[in-house]
C-alpha cells in the first residue's frame, strides 16, 4: 500500500474506505465461511482479543492503552478486565 491507500476501499467514489457496517458484514462472512458460529465473533470481540493477548504476553498496560486509544488507564483496565491478582503477578515478576 502506498501513502493513504485504504486496505478496503468503499464501493462508492465519495467514500474512501468502508464504514463499520460493511466491515462487520465482511467479518461475519469470513467467520461463516470457515464454519464458525457468527454470533460468537464480531469486530469488537476481535479487537478485545488482540489487545488482551498483547497484555498477557507483555504485561504492558500502557502499550495496550495506546493501541486502544484510551485516554485514561482506568478505561483500559476495565476494558481488559484486569483483576488485582493479575496486577500482583505482574508486579512480582518485575525485579528491582
């Protein structure tokens, strides 16, 4: 891709990229085509899954916060469902 080209251009000339509805439709079609239940997968759940995996592998809440575009760390913590146990495990793994 070059410059500001969009991964999925829109169907109409006035629209440079697809909106959330057509994107959700694409995801539903992909999930269905590989034999999975479409009601169990969606654009938002995939977004959450990706950042949850990043958090689990790195323990870096700040990176996840930036990726999600959250302004407050509290929002990121709630979004991920980070529990006190998780925070303590991460804290114990870091040696000073």
